C-alpha cells in the first residue's frame, strides 16, 4: 500500500506503526462475550483502562454495543450514555489515544468531540453519513473491518468461495470508498474481521494469509482475543482457558506484520511481544 507512514495520527497522539501496538479492549456493555457487565459502571471502566495502560496498552478501544454472535442492537441514547463519559475522562487523563468502537455515525461524532482519536467500525463506514463524518475529522484514524452479515446472524451459515480473496475485495472496495470520500490512505487501518461471519476454516485461512494481506493493505489490525475459534479448534475451551492461545495467535500475527493487536489480556501479550522483540534484536 503506497504512502504508508510509520505512525498513525490519532487526534493529539501518534500511534507508532513500526512495531506491533496493543489495543486494549474496554467493553462498557452488559453482554459482551468475554467481559460483559464487568466494566459497565464508569468507575470500573476507568480503573480497567488505567490497568491496561500500565500493562503496556498503546491505545484503548471503548465499545458500548456488543458485536458478539447473536447480539442485539443497542439504542443510540443508551450507547452514547455508556461510552461518552468514559471517553471524555480517558482522553483527558491518559497519554495514549482512545478509540471508539461503533458503527453509528452519531456515536462516532460524539466520541470524536469527546476526544477519541480513532474510529473502529466493524461495518467499515457503510452506515449513511459515516464516511462523511470520518472525512470531516482529518486528525482521526479509521479502522475498516470486514464482516459477512450482521452480528445477530453472522455465524449462522458463513459461506465463501475464496475467503481470502473475498475479504480482500471487500477491503479494496471500502478503501476506495474512503479515499473517494476524502479520507487519506495514511489514516486508514484494515481488519479482516476474524470471527465476524467466518467459520473456523475461514479464520485459519485468513490467519495464514496475513503476510499477503499486510503486503497489499499496509497497516492491519487483528482481533482474535478469547474468540470462539479457540473453542472450536480445541474441541471445547472455556473463556478462562483462551488466554494462552490468544497470546500465541497475537504473537504469530505480529510476526506476520500486523500493526495493531486488539486484546483483552494486555500484560500477557505485552510480555510475549517483549520476548520476541528481544530475540529479534539480539546480536
């Protein structure tokens, strides 16, 4: 991808792209698949964000609507009430960028006004007005993710003739749409959407193809943390036992060139990356 910079501008912060960055997941929801309800109260959310920052997070991703398989839509006013107070406080307090995980342009706009430096959209800015909103804020980075279907039904029967090519074609189309709307390529990160309308075989094919995807699209975000693909891969693996394979997969993604790793377990992933980078740079 031409014109890729070594840092991503996120409002008043720069997110380095010359090493793998850690995006800490902060779900202020009652029903997210891994930590639903744990950080719904603002005080709990802020404490968790501080812990992730201390553990090595480079950016905090705040979401107020679960996108787990089968999740129901959340009314606009509810999502705003969940995320905006948290983003305002984190943006004022932390020395790293804050991201808004939402597909609603109204939430994106309010979050950016509150200090968010990145828009992370599982719907790749396809909602009416989303592209224009992102284009109107040139200091804000955007993540365009692939998803087949919608959260409520995306895992019912995902089907592809060639998952890598079809995901790539979608990302190419959304990148072009973003550029046509006036969003510079240097502001964009893509996400192949592991677990979003994909079977275990589809997910494994995409993970295998990460070097190809990085080579074509440049900065790439990958989120595999604690996902059900590990349950399927190992024939039954409860959430509390998915930390190790999540960290292992994040490390493999870093080795394949992924720029941003979206994780629940920041300390464990940071430790693995630290060891890998020490080995890489050893004489």
